[in-house]
C-alpha cells in the first residue's frame, strides 16, 4: 500500500477520534457551561457548532486534508496538556489548572507550532552538497529542483523570484526531478511556470524528468503530459525519458521515466542496466529519478550520483520517521553514500496538499562536484 494512502487512513482515524475528544473538552469548559446556563443539551450543541465552524473555515481557506492536520495537532496538544495538568494535581492536590487556561495554552501552542510549519513551507532555502569523484570531471555545479507542484504554495509566475535567487550561483546544468506540476495545476499556471523556469541561467541547459503527478492521475486537468513537454521545450527545457545525454564530454545525465510508469499506462521504464550498458564508465554519471526506490539497481550499475525528490522530506513529524520505518522509499531526505554511488533526496521547493512542513524545510539544491 502506498505510503500516502497509509498516512491518509491513519489521519482519518485520528481525525474522527480528535473530533470526539475536542467536542468533549469544549463541552466541559467552564465558560461554555456559563454561557449555556449549565443546560446539557445547549452545551453539547454549542460544542458541536464550534467544532463544525472551525472545520468549515479551514476547509474553505485551505482544504479537508489540512483541517485533519490542524485538528489532530490540536487534539494532541490538548491531550498532552490534560496529562500535564493531572500530573501537577497528583503531586499537589491544591493546584488545579483551569480548563479555560488549558484551552488557551493549547490554542497558542498549536498556532505557534503550525505557524512554524507554514513558515518552513513558504521560506525556500538553498541547500548545498559538496561531492568529490575519482573521475576526471573538473568542477560540475548542478542545480536541482523538485516537487514544485505548481499552484500549491506558489503560482507559476511566482517561481521567478526563486529563479532570481538561483541565478546568483554559477550553474552548469539545472535539473527538475519530477512533480513540476500537480493534478490541480491550471493550464495558465503551467505555462507561466515553464516561462519562469526558462529564465534559469546555465552553461549547459535545463533538463526535466517526469514525477508521478506530472502526467495527471485523474484526467481532469486542462492539459496533458505531452502539452507540458511542449511548453517546457518552448522555454529551452529538454525532457529525458529513459535516455542519457553526454554533457561537455565530461558527464552524463540519465533521465528515467517515473517508477509509476507501467506497460498499461505508457510502457514500463527501462532498467538501469539497459540505460548504462553503452555509456563510457570513465565519465561521471548522474541519474535523475523522481522516486528514490531503485537504489539496489543503481548501486549495482555503479552510477556516480542519483538525484530524487518525491518524499517531501517526510513533510511533517512524525511522518518523517514513519516513512523511514515503513521503508517504501530507500531514503527520505539528504545525502547517502552506498558503494560507489551518492544518493541525494530533496524535500522539494513546495508541497503537494499539506500546507505545513514541520519535519523539514522547502529547498532547492546546489550540488558541487569536484574530480
């Protein structure tokens, strides 16, 4: 079962439990009791109205997924504060923390914590990796962008502000490792994003590989994967689908179809052995593979570097650790060295549906290679 489906199932179960818990806690607040004159039915109705109103506001301003996130966190912090209050009371029976005070503290903690997550999502940082190679590569500077999911935390034209920052670097080649657009991205947003990405200043060009969202899951978008490729090409971006290109006679870029590709959809992707068998092993090999799932084959092929996204760095605590435990992806975030191969997974420059990043930050990546 896909990691996000597992996470969604768990979240919905927690959401149901959190609604019941929060309704109960609001019902028992002293000021609710006073407002309703101590009448049980009025207290219950008011508690339900408050919960439903909060859910509605969050759904309208964001979406249901984020309503689940907010309420689960609110429940967790409230439960935690209730436990702390009971511990205090057990040690000193004369000190009983007011339920109204607990509610205010819980609201403050939740706002601050999720506000931190909102900030981490919308403040994009540059992350750098310095790698060395025994091959005679000279200096190679690669810019990596992944998981922009255009239209989620920023729109296509807004990407230009990040491009301006990226262009302050000396970039040899820029790579987009999947999920450039989302299922909900509008056609105009896609066009504007392609125009923005075309403003990248590089020595040897910009390359793109598909992620699992780029071709659209539900056939309800106003543009196709082919139209995305054409728009990228108009702006100087080359798409690689199970093919390799030699750059400056020094290094290869090997762009893979996404792991979600099947014979039924568009033809299963080629294996790493097929992709590398005719390449010069003395030249540095960089694999662009959206999902970090094929590490064994990539390590066996002795490619030098694999660049991926997809995981969003785990996005939120405790998903960061849950995803590592489940092990659907070989890595969740950062640099790993296995055998002769370096693997880098970025947390991405944006998000998918969630509007908070409490377990990581939004980023683009600059990789400096020296050989």
